[in-house]
C-alpha cells in the first residue's frame, strides 16, 4: 500500500523543533509516566516527519504539503537547521545547569535544618533542638517526596539515591522521642550518621561543593580536636598533615577571611603542640572548632 504524503517541509520543521523540546523536557525535567508520554509524543513527531505522513491528518483530511511553498528556501532550511542545533546545545546546557541548581537549592534548604539540629543536640540545647528538628522533619518530607519520584538529570544515574534518602528519612523519624526527651549528646551521635550519607550522595553525583570540602575537613579536624583534648601532642602533630591537606582543598575553592581564620586557629594549635604546651591545646582546639562551625552553619 502506497503511503500518500501529507506533511510538508514547513510542517516537518515545526514537528522536529517541537519533538526536540519535548525530548529535552522528558530527559531533564520530568520522570515516570509524564516522561514516558513526552517520549512517545516526541518520537511520534519524529517518525511522522521522516515518512512525511500523519495518520491523524489522513483522518481529518489535512495535507500541508502545498502550504507555504514560497517560504521554503535554502536560507529558511539552513536557519531551521541552525535553530535546531542551537536549541539542542543551549537546551541541554541550561537544563543541566538549572536542574542541578534547583536540586541544590532544595537540598540546601533541607540541610540547613539538619545542620542546626545536629549543632544544637551537640550543645545539649533542648529548645533549639526541638525547634530545628520539627523544621527538619517538615522540610525533609518535602524533599523526600519530590526526589523519590523525580530524578533530575544530575542524579538520574544514581541507583542508590532512593535507598539513601529513604534511610535518612527513617533515621530522622526514629529520633523524634529522643529529641523531645532523650539524652541529646547521644542523639547528636545518631544524627552524625546522616552526614556521611549526604556526603556520599553529593560526591558520587559529582557536586563540586564547598560543603563537601568542609565536611571532609571536619572529619580530619576532629582527630586534632580529640588529640588536643587528650593533651596528646605527638598524635596531634602526626595527623596535622592530613588536616592541612583537607583545609587546602577548602582554600582552593574559597579563601576569604572566615576560611583564613580557620587556618590561623589550626596553625596555632599545631604550634602549641610543637612547643609542648599541652595544657593550652584544648582551649585553642575549641577556638578552631568554633571558627569551623561558624563557617559550616552559614555555608556548608
């Protein structure tokens, strides 16, 4: 059976441009059933354009082959090709950029309450812990519901993402009674188990963030804090190179006055250890941690 063409060149151009837009939306901005529907529509437009035949047009007795023949020229075809190429390049670029940006904004909003809850449970401040915990539960639930169903391109290949955010959700909800009436320093340790999960999610999805470097530095810095509290100058000196390296990674991203203050406190602790002034180590290490917390709560 011979197929009678009913799609003209101008019609083809519009179909291909629309299919390109639908594919970009499906790949970068949607997931699930909606993405499948957009894929089907996009490929239907592409196939009908290739064969110059539309079944719906045949039913409705529409034929665009003879429409706007005068508009079809080499310049128009060249412009259309350039437009499609530019749409693909910029559409993909901006979709990657903005979906990543929006994900980070949602993550940062939720993570701010996690950091505050972690901080105040560590400070044994019940009132502030409860206040920030309640905000954490609310905001994490919003984050969880959105990203357990929708995976923007930046995390689309992360097969462990749903499992990880599910584990975090269960941990947060399980700590409710402990936050309300339990031992807060112990609860603080339970909340600490969440941080490596967040860190791993960001790392494996290639987020080059100051937050990641700050967290890496924090883990190394704690070794110096512990050694200082135990007045163990030898251990402090031995772990200093690792801590110094982690701080250099932070400094490579940003090195303003707040980061420089952390560096200054770290060097002061190291100098005290080298000088054998072990009685001064704990207080100076506390200043180092305070300088770090100030930066982390604001920018981590």
